[in-house]
C-alpha cells in the first residue's frame, strides 16, 4: 500500500453496491454522479448491452472525478439484455408485472460494468455478465411477489432483487453473485489494490 492515504469515492446511490464494498472492508465515501443516463444511452445506440454498462459506469466515474481530482472514483452500472434487446428499469409496477411475465420461463443476461477514474480520466474499466434463467412461476406467485416488494422494484433493472424474495423467481443463475448485485467485485478489488487504495 502507498504511504499516502488514497481516497475512494463510490459514484452510485445503490445500497447493494455500498453494502458490497462495506462488507469487503473497502473504505469509501459516496457521491451520487447525477449523470443523465437516458442521454448516455441515446448517444450510445451503437453499443451492445455489455458495452453500454461500461459506458454508463465511465460516465458516472468521470462526472465525480472532474469535481474531485485527488480521489479515486468508482463508477458502476448494470444493463439487462433479453430477447435481443436492452431492458430498462420499469416505470411502474404494472410495467414490472408485464416484463416479468415476458421473462418467465426464459433466460436473460445481466451485465455489470465498472470504471475507475482519477484526475478526470478513466484508468480502468471492465464488465462481467451473468446468465439468469427464470422459472415458470404462477400468476399468483407473481402477484404476491409484486405486493411484497412494492415500488422498490422500480429501482432494479430486472424488477427483482436476488438478495430478497426475487431469488424465488429463478431456477438457475450462471455467473458471479456479486455481478448480479450490480458490481464485478473481484476485478474491482484487484484494481483498487493496484491503485494503492487497498493493501496488496
């Protein structure tokens, strides 16, 4: 580890990302980036879902890094690809219901991108993908699930939280659990060690 204390800022309001870093013993502070995600998506129509997750993560890291050039800034974002297209967060619970019914019994992919910036420059970025297979759940289960989880689901790109009742929507998940939660944690920790934010 370097002799000087390296400050890390998480440019995300995600409680799951905060919890992952806290549980891993990573010292950090939170500053929400305030990036216009719709504008980034509109300017990135040439990218696939995985590359878009990285682009969004980079935009968040840069937005905060330009305001605090002395700190390392971690940006992260998640995208979901299903049926050949990009899925965004559902605006209403009714939309979440329709989306979950469409994904029921089928497979989709979650992409978690991350980027590390310092002095207004991205110095590292990466993405990890998880294959998610939903079970053929009943309409009754779906109704009970939506009632139990409520509007909190609208903050989740897939309208589920795997760390909660959403785990019952699935029959198989292939890939890293941390990626499902929204951060490719292992590569991020490796990069934080390289940067001197964490002890090697």
